[in-house]
C-alpha cells in the first residue's frame, strides 16, 4: 500500500505553516495493524518529515518520518497502513475521542 498518495501530498500544509493555529486540520492517518500506534499527519515537508499527533504509549504532538513508517514491519511482518477511510478533521476532534 502506498502510504502517501499524490492527493495527500498536495493537501498537506508545509512544515511549520500551521504552528500558530491552536486547532489545525489533521489530513492523514497511519496505523500499525498489529499494535496500538497511530500517527496523524498535520504538516509535511514534501519529502519525509511530518508534524502531527501520535498515539502510542502516550498521546503527543511531535515529528515522525514517512521513511520510518514505510520501512517498519511488525511482529507478524505486517507494514504500517494508511487509513483510506479517514476523513480530515480538526485536531481537537481527535483529542476529544
């Protein structure tokens, strides 16, 4: 599965462009099908680096890399997936869930 489509690339804001927005849009969702980790993309540098919301052992804003998501294989050999049915939403909507 392609983790980041051309459509996703075109609509993700550039890195640091929403830093003054207290409730930015979240555009993409990636998840580990065998684990508890989920990554939500808010900004993208156009090449590899995302800024977004990460749910794992904790829930936090931070940076993550497309190349790391693409190269990861879980204990069953499954790769990270893109949620094809994710609807873009505001960050506060995710935090309130």
